[in-house]
C-alpha cells in the first residue's frame, strides 16, 4: 500500500473494491457504505492538498452510496433497565464495578469508546448530581450531567476504586482498561441474568449500544427536544436523532389519538333493498 499513488486509486479501482466487499466478503450494504464514506473523507482531504489530481478525485467523490434498509432502533424499557441494573452481584468487586458502569451507561448514553477512556478525574459526582467529562467521537470533549442516583453510585464506586486521577474509572482486576469486547461480554452476561426476572429482554440483542439507545429514548419519552438529545448524545447533527422518533411508538400513538377516525363500520358492504331492486330492473 505504501507504493500506491493517488492516481492509482481511480473510480474504477474504488468501485471494484466496493464490489469485492459485497460479493466476495459478504459484507452488508451498510458496511459497503461505511467504507465508501471513509474513502470520500480521504479524497475530500486530497482535494485540498493534491489539486493536480482533481479529475480522479472528483470521479471518486461522485460514487454514490447504495440505498439500504434501516433497522428500527432497539432499546430497553424502564422495567428492563431496572432488571439489568439489579443483575450484577454487588457482593463482589466485579459486580460493584459492573453495576456502576451499567448505571452510568444507561443514564448518560456514553459510547463504548468513551466509557473505556474515562479516568477517575473525569467523574464529578456532586451532591446535587454532578457530571462526567468524556473525549467523544470526532475528538470532541463534552460534559454529561448526572442524576442524583447515578452520582451516588459513582461516589461509592470512586471511594472503593481509590485510584489516581489518571487511572481508568472502570478497570480490570489488574488495573488496566477494559476492552470493547470485555464491556460487550459483561453487558451480555448481565442481560442474560436479567432475563430471568424480566423475560422480555430475551427477545432483544442487548449490547452496549443498546444501552446508549435506551438513554436517548428515556430523554425522548421525558419530552426533551431532539436538538438537546443530539447535544447530550454527542451527535454531529440533530438528524441522527431522528431514528429515535421512528422507534418511539408512544409519540405515534399520541398523534393517532388526536386524529378523528373515519366514520365507517366494520364488515362487508350491504346494499339497501331499494338499490338491489333498481339493479334488477336494468
């Protein structure tokens, strides 16, 4: 790859690469579009720094994404979240760590990468709530407020954690940072345990991102404007929050309740006798 020149990466080669992803590697259209977005980002940078290749660059940037089906956002209800938070065994160190991590994730909606990057100094659980600071997607720092319940859990965990300011907030037993896979496994483990008390969880694929969706849906159900939710979740654009509107049946049900239903009766249409008599005369 180091020997490749920008002129070698023409539209034909990029198109062949995208075709390879779908036909030979079996990737979904969404994956193909994600790779194309990365290519477009690279060539957008090249358009500024290598204008002598403007013709090749413009043709690559003209490659369109494919349309694909979008799955409805999966999230946990308040009852399911309560069951999940009750699942860790808080008699053990791992259980208390997992409980604090799940409480923070379900309330704040932090991404996995943001959870992994949290240091002890990033948590500020004040008496009235407090906040956490994280280094988010796109190299953006943001602060997310905490409820009094979440702040209390974090205060207890920080006291037990007793780490230095730059130590990871949720460490492994050896003191290192949790990996993305480790967080996914602990979420899946506790979701399986929670399904005993709340069987509806069984029908859902509970991942760390599901908890992020759950936090956004909780805000939406509370009547928070989507522009505020976008800021809370660290979305680049409020348009990203529209997916939660599509998933929220309560908003659609409230809209339906305001619509006057058509004045029709169920069942087959039965013509009156006068109409039948008239038709017989034809």
